C-alpha cells in the first residue's frame, strides 16, 4: 500500500473573506478529507468564530509566518547582460574570453539564443546570438577556449560580476595534504 504525502503550507489569505494574513497574525486551520484527498483551509480569527467545524479531520490554531523572500540568484541576469553589453561596447580584445563566457551564460539562462555559427576566412568561428525579448543580434567571436583556460576565465567573470571565486589556496593545500598522505602510505613502511 502506498501513501501519498501532501504537505500544504498555510495559505496567505483567509479561505472565507480573502483577507491577506500579515506576519504574526493569528490564524485557525482546519483539515478536511474530501474526494480529492486532504485539504487545508486557513481562516482569520473573525471568520473562524463563524465557521462550522463539523466533519473536520483536524483543527488547530497558529501564528502566520510570512514566507522568506527567495534567495538572490548567484549571478543576476541583468548584471550578466549589462556586463556583456558594456564589454562589447568597449571593443577591447582582451575581454574576448569573458564576452564569450557571458554569452554562453545568457544562452543557458535562455536570454540569448544561438542562431548561427560561421567561420571567417581567417578560421575564427563567429557565433550569432539573438536576444529573445528584444530580437537584438549579438555577434561574438568564439575564442575556442581550452579546458585549462576555462577556470581562469570563469573566475574573471565572477569577479567582474561582483562575486567571490573559490579560493585556490585552500584547494591547493587540500590537494597537497591528500598527496602527502597518499605518498606516506606507499613508502612500504
């Protein structure tokens, strides 16, 4: 026999009068079993006094706690997009790798759509992106980054976006410790 668990958070409004609950408001909850399973109904104290509770599976009182705001995105879409636009306006070749990584980030976030890939006579690949909302075209040379270069460029982009890249020193220390431990275990002692 399988049991389906359905966890229901308190409603943000009273079931009867549709008044919005504020953080700290008293509320009364009623659980009923019906054709579609268990259903939770939350009431303000005024409506609760008038509510018929016969047939309820469960009844309780509590305090409404407003849901916490959603956490900030690690990289805001607008920030990545505005940084890409700014870097492209400067036309500085040293930003080529970062521009490419930003375009790929925005493609993964479904802001940009790759429409075409062309190869120039000099062998450079050009990726043509289109902005989904504005239909603007972004023409971005593909630097064809090697795997070893990606980490450095990603860290550069994170710094440009105001983030903090992972600490290399800690990773190297942990790696060295693991190597030392492994090395001491294979000495044959």
